[in-house]
C-alpha cells in the first residue's frame, strides 16, 4: 500500500505532512476604504445639512434660536459616533481582495 498525497487538485496553505509550516500570503484587506462607502457620503451630506440648517433656522418668535449652533454640534457629535460604530461593524466581518490596479 502506497502513501500517496491525493488532494483532488486543492492546495493547502501549510505543509503539515512533514512538519513544515508555510505562511500563507495575505490576499485581502479587512474592508474597503471608508471613502469608497456610501455611508461616508451619507455622513458628509447629513453633517453639511445639519450645519446649513443651524445657519438658516432663525428665531422661534420669542427671540430664541430654535436650532442653534450648540444643538447642531450635539447632533453632529451623535452622527459621528454612529458613523464610527457603523465602520467598526463593517470592519469586523468583511474582506476586500487586493487588486493589481
């Protein structure tokens, strides 16, 4: 009986038959760059809309600014936290393959 290595055409990243371990090349990044995602552009658009709204919305009739700069900064902070959480979740389980271009 011969001891043949029949792997049906599949290659293994490590040669475990003789005890030598080979390091597999990294073929992908963890996720694509943040500037290539739609959530980045949505985040930028909403931040700009929030800042513009804070500039445009005026007095509420009693001399008070209904949506002032402090409210806008709080909202932008919450948007930033949400964006950072969404990027963290996106990076936790997706891959993007390297390309030569």
